[in-house]
């Protein structure tokens, strides 16, 4: 969803882009856009949810 927002992709039309997703997720202080990697955020959120379910 973030990728589609940044570059304006739609389901029907794909475009070529000059920058890779790995460059976009670089922190701002290192010259990137500062977006977080969604797989890392998903793992963190699921781990936190699991911990809360285990400990009550």
C-alpha cells in the first residue's frame, strides 16, 4: 500500500521506477524516505500481541 501510494501504481497499470524499495526504507538521516519495512513491523506487532495474550 505504501509503495502504491508513493509511485501511483494501480492494479491495472504497472510502471517502472528509478528507485528500489530497499532504498526507500533507509532512515531519513541516511538519505532515505524513512519508511519502515513492513515485514519487520508485522513481526514486532505480532510478537507484542502474543506476549500480551500469554501474560494476560
